[in-house]
C-alpha cells in the first residue's frame, strides 16, 4: 500500500476508514506523531517561575497619604454619580469601613471608600465589605474617578438608575 487513497485496491468507505485508523494508530505507537522535546535553556539563564509570567494588577494603597480624609459611599454606582454625597466621612479609615456595615438599604452592593486629594477630588482607595477593607486595582480606581468627574461612563447596563431618594440627605462625620 502506498498511501491512504491507493487506487490499485477497490475498497468500501468503511474499509478505507479502518485503514486510515490503523495507519494513525501505527504512527502514534511508533512515535511519528509526537512533537520534539522542548529545547533546553541556555546555561546560565535562570528558569522563570510561573508567578513571573502573570504579575497581579497594581492595587491602591489607601494609607499612602498621612492625615488624609476618607469617605464611604453606598455603592460604586452612588460614588460615580457626579456630586453625590458620601454616607460618612472621617480621618480613621478602619472606623469608616467598620461603620459602613450599618448602611442597610444597599447591603448587597460593594461599598466604596475614597480619599480626598489636594485638588478636592475623591480618589477611590478600597471597597468596604463585612467590616473589612478589600483591595481595589489602580485601573478600577481610575475608571471610577473618571466616571465621577463625568469624563466617562460605567458600563452597568443592568443597573437601575438611582433616584434622588436613594442618596443620603447628609454626611455623617466620624
């Protein structure tokens, strides 16, 4: 036999399929279908670890500025509404995060904590969940800040628009 479609033999499609399967099995067993082994690393080149390939996104350090003022909003959606009032404001980040659990109407949404910068803009620094801080990436913080300033919009198509009554009437000082 010279190949898969040897015209010198008259066979049915089922017999040709059996011949192809037998040929494929023979190639696998003989090692013809295996790929060559990977090349060895050059001497003196350290092998890269798995963690070096996929670095984690940079997170925001909430305490990088000393003496900062912080505030907490009921949700990211509340924060991103331009000129929305925070639920509470204070200098003690941990106290603010612990207090945020008392916000009942929006308990299922992530609450967001922001720091006031020198220009008077709020910069998101972390989420508040179950009385503890959760990290926020720098990319998320930038996106939320831009949405709050009106420079972009969030893609929360499934969220209902906030009504005026959804926002707090005043900010609690802690």
